[in-house]
């Protein structure tokens, strides 16, 4: 079997953790330097797709929705959102690590079909929290695929998005009848209850990392 080749590295702002982009034939992997596990793999994106498709199903009556995605990753959530939405949609992706955008505009973009080339796509280089806090009633859907979910892995600052204050800020950034969608590597009943205490209707949906119906079980929270 062919070995992975390193295509690039990047430092996550704040914590200083190093990301590594690797490629083996048509397979891409993003890993944390010094760790044996993966953050992302281009063959395991079923739950990233589901984050977008489940949320965008709630927007079918909106001819020109504005959508915010927290985290570009390998571009699969962005690609699925663009595929689910009409020509008048606008999708902004907030990405903290500039090199991740560069990778998606280069060789990594092949994996998801180069969604950044779509004229409906926008990139905000910076923390998604900045956009959420500065954009009252701006979005019809906010999709958050940040870190590992409520239990952060790569950056402690990400945890704020899952607190009561973070949920309230996301609610304030939604338009009427807007929807929040959160990706997580696993279930977290405490987070479900936190969303409910914020006055939201909540539906945790179990999805699989690999399609069709294979791979680890991940969770998408839909809240409105």
C-alpha cells in the first residue's frame, strides 16, 4: 500500500497546534502533528454532508437564503450546502486557519469538487465567533462543525460556542425561522438540554461517517 505524502502544514492560531495535510493516491487526511489519529479523511465525510443537507432541508421555502458555516475543513459541508440550495443562495464559510483555504483552492479541493469556485461561496478568514457576534439577524442557517463538538479537541476557545452564551449569540444571529445545526463526534445529553433551556426545539440526529450507513456514528443537532 502506498504511503501518505505530506503536502503542507499549518499552525492553529491560539493553541499553536500544528495541522498536517497528507495525501495517498486520491485520499486526503488532515491530522494533528504528534497524534496518531485523524481530524478528517476525505473518504469519511457522510456526517459532514448530513450537517448541510439536514439544515438546508429546513430552508426549502426560502428562495435566497444566507447560510453561515463554521469550519471549512475539506469542503464537504460547503459542497453539500451548495448542492442543496438554489442559485440565489449565499454561503459564507468562516475558517480560522488561512492555509486550510489555500489547501482547498489547491490539491485538496479535488476531494469535494472545488466548492470554493462556486460564485455563491464566500470565505471569512477568522473565527466564526466574530461573525456570529457582529451579525444580528443575518443568517437563515448557521452550521457549526468546529473542533470535535461540545467536547473540544484542538482549541479550547472553541468551547464557548457550545455554552449558554454561545448558543444565545447564535440565536441572535439568526433571522426569524432560522435554524442552527451542530456537528459532533458523539452524543452529549448535556448539550441537548442546554439547547432546550435556550428555548429551542431540538432534534439530535445520528448519522454515519461513511456512506452508505457505515463508519462511526456522529451526531447532528438541529435546533430552531
